[in-house]
């Protein structure tokens, strides 16, 4: 019979890709430009309102009051939805999560008792038996040394 030397296959070379620096986003620049535009519009609107007559200023004020009332209505509806969602979450925690935690706690306690029982009645006697056998073997080795 011929003895064939074991064949080894070479592993392929690992593919190493260079680490790329994260691309810089234009968000901060766009945010700064948007902020400058908004501030410019507010200043322009304020100057135009200061130069206009009282009737135009009163109309703009009334429109802003209407928008503020609509905004407060929307905020009120959102708050009601938030309170309902919070009540649903509390109900979920009380009725579904708490029983799961209790059940898990009972399972862990049962497992702890089982491990203690096995340790006391199985592991410790086996360890003691191994200790005794090792001590007897050493004793007999000392009394009757083996010839080499």
C-alpha cells in the first residue's frame, strides 16, 4: 500500500478593505443657511409691519391669533393621544409584563433549588469518593512502592 501524504489546502487570502473616513454631510451648512434665511425673513417682516398702517398690522395680528388657536387645538389633541397611549402602556406593564416576571422568578427559584439538591446529593458525594480513592492510592503507593 502506498502512503499518501496528507494534503493541505491553502486558505484564500483575506480580503482587506481600507477603512474609509465617514463622508461629511451638508446638514450643518444647510441648517446654518436655513437659520439665516428664517432670521432674515423675521427681520424683514418686522420692518415691513412697523412701516405699514395700523389696519394691516391688525390683520396680521388677527391671522397670527388664529394660527395660535389652531396650534393650541392640535397640541391638545396630541396630549390626549399621549395620555391614552401612556394608559395603554401602564395596562400592558401591569397585566402582561408583571406575570411574566413572576413566572420567570419562580422558574429561577426552582432551578436554584434543583442545583442545590444536585450539588448536595450528587456532586459532593462523588467528590468525596474521589478524594478517598486518591488518598487510599497514595497510601498504598507509600506502603508498597512500585519498582521501576
